[in-house]
C-alpha cells in the first residue's frame, strides 16, 4: 500500500491493514528503522521534463576483478543520467538505463561519460521505442499489507 501511496495517513493505513492506529504507527516506524522502507519520493513525469528518451547501454569491461568493479560502480553512480545500473551475468557485464532529452544528448553521455568510465572495453545501445510499464518501486510490495499487519514485523 505504501509503495502505491506514500502519502497515506497512519489512520487510513491502519484501517486498510486491520490494526488500530498505535500498533500500525509502531510497526511503520520499525519498518523505517530496520530499512524495509528506505524513504519517500515524488514520482516525476519525464515527458513534462522533456526527458523521455530512454536507452539501455550494455557495457563490457576489460577487467572484472573486485577492485575494478568497485571503481566502475563508484564512477557510474556519479553520472546523473544513469537511472539504473545492473551487474549482469551474461555476454556483457553491466546494463545501464540512461534517460536523456534526445538521441543527441544520449550520444554525448555515452561518448563522453560512459565510455570513459574505468575499465570500459565496449558498449552497445538499445533504444526504447515505447515504455509499456515503468513502476519505479518494488512491485512485489505493492498491494501487500503483510509487513504492517504481520505481528513479527
């Protein structure tokens, strides 16, 4: 429920999960303290911000030893256009989701930032033609009241 509506009041949340206000509030605070809830954020509309160009860059590294991976990870986190970075088991090492205003801006990010990351051997790009589903949250948690109504949580 919180994944779908982070602005819901404790009173409404308690009613939905079948608890009174105080136990619900205590469990909510515990979920925050224990790291189950990492924070709250506004969901921005990329089209309104003219940032609706999405490309997925496959990145192959020259070195996949732990120190090389740590350096790559630290540097890729600094590129604001990279929305997601996943280490992949397969024919390449990382998959980056890169959001820009257009292909020209993407080419700049790829050529000037991504390609210059430590240990990058090669990249390959796949451009999204249409976004069919994009949640920006943990979908398994959506609609589940288990964490708040379960007595062990």
